[in-house]
C-alpha cells in the first residue's frame, strides 16, 4: 500500500458468529495496513462484513461474535489480545469511531455540550471550565453556528447533519491517531452527505490523522480516500490506490460496481446492476464468493478461492489474473 510505516496493521482477521444454525464465519482473513495520515476506504455491499470489521478493531462486537484468528497491530500491540482495561485506554483516545446513526449515538437526556464535555473529561485531566471552552471550540470547528448557545441544547433540537457534526467533534476531541467512520453519511440527505464527508476529510488531513472510511457507496470515496479495499462476503476482492482502482479495476466485482456508477452519471435508463445476490454467511460455495454472480467465472472459481494476486500494490483476488501475476 502507500509507503511509510503503518499505524494500524490488520493481519488475517477472522470473525465468527454463533447462531442457531451453528458457527458462521463472516470475516474470512482480512488484511490491510493503514499508513500514518492516510485514508483507507473499505467499500462493500450490505452484509459484506464492513461493520463487523470496524467493531472488531476495538473489540466492540456483540457477545455472540468472536475473533477467531489474526492480529490487529496498533502501536506495536495486538488489539485482538489486549485486556479490557488496556483496550479502554485505546478506545476514543487513540482510535475513535463515528457510526451511521448519529441520533441514536447521542444521549437524548443530556445537552450536546454536556456530552462533549464529559467525553473530554473522561480522558483528560483538565478543569470543567477548560473542558467546556474546548467543547465550544470543537463545535465551532465542525461547523456548528452559534456554538456557545447550541452547547446548551439537546440532541432533538439538532438536525441529523448537525448531530453527525457533534459526533465528529466527539471523535476528534481526544485527537486520536486513527478515526474509523462507519457509513457516517448514510442516514443523511445527499446534499449534507458531501458536506460531512468534506468536513471529515479536512479535519483528518489538518490533524495528520489516519482514517478508515467505511461505505457501501463507491462513488463517495473517489475524493476522500488514498486507498480502497473492496470487501465481499467477508473477503478482500481488490485493494489499490484510489486512482488505480477507478482507472483500472481488476476484479469483475469492482468492475460491476463501477459500471453501475458510470450509468448513473450518464443517466442511462438501463442500469447494469450486478445480477444476483451477495452470499449468505454459512451457505457459500467453496470457491470465490463472487463466482455465482460473476460473468467471467471459470469452473475453478466455484471450487477454489483465489489468493490476492499482487501487482505492484494493486491487489485482486481473481483466478483470471493468475496468468498475468
Ligand atoms: N449479531 C449478529 N448475529 C449473526 N450474524 C450477524 C450479526 N451481525 C452481523 N451478522 C452477519 O455478519 C455479516 C456482516 O455484517 P455487517 O458487518 O453488519 O455488514 P455490513 O456492515 O457490510 O453491511 C452479515 O452477513 C450479517 O448477517
Ligand atoms: Mg454496516
């Protein structure tokens, strides 16, 4: 991936759920490294494992889920094996998260300012007064007009976009090394989506933070990501610098995603969406998870899962690339 030492290094991460039908693996060996100051976009259809991946980074998975393999190296330590008390020091302060639904992440009975102040005080030994001043400054920074007045208001007095701005302020309050944003704009109007994205991108680059940006919408990442990882059925299908991925997508799945974007742009009536449905965990074929929907699938694709072929940092898991590798 991009040069310079990684801040976060995920190696062969595996996560399973215990369900009534038995153990189901939903992340099947995910690897990537995130260099300092860079943005990695993790893109995939609903159910591909994006949120499970994000939650496992800070071990916030539900009790029925288990990390069954791999490493999450951060600052020389493996987050997958840290104790709960060690992890608490990392959560928020070193790695912050923004979630999809800002309304449900805020506490309805506390003012926005109180919540922000509390977050700051939980991690920093400063006076209440200084924490409040910092909170107001942060609200201004994320574009809340009349921040000092707004500080005393409750979440229901804020729009969805403003709530997400508050969540961003909370995530940034502790100057984390890594920001993880899981579909931060999905619950918002299209016009607000672009503003929020721009805001995260600007704040990320000002602070020299690294970020993992999670979305189902490939179109959203072109302007904000340095590198893109395409996730499908719990596996990386393709990973490349953003320009290479858009210019020369190697995996038929990525090609399908991009084709549907192109026809939206051209306002064509016929939208070549990818036919078929994503795999259901526990009911996959033994080979490539995309094989049943792939227009180019070979017999081998249904039997054996391809490795990630790596051509100068542009990686793709497709048997069609085997000869070129
Ligand atoms: N609590 C759960 N119990 C069982 N399976 C789950 C649970 N949460 C998520 N999954 C499964 O894990 C897979 C990945 O889910 P998720 O990471 O939420 O997808 P995404 O965020 O990409 O839409 C899905 O197939 C989903 O059904
Ligand atoms: Mg999700």
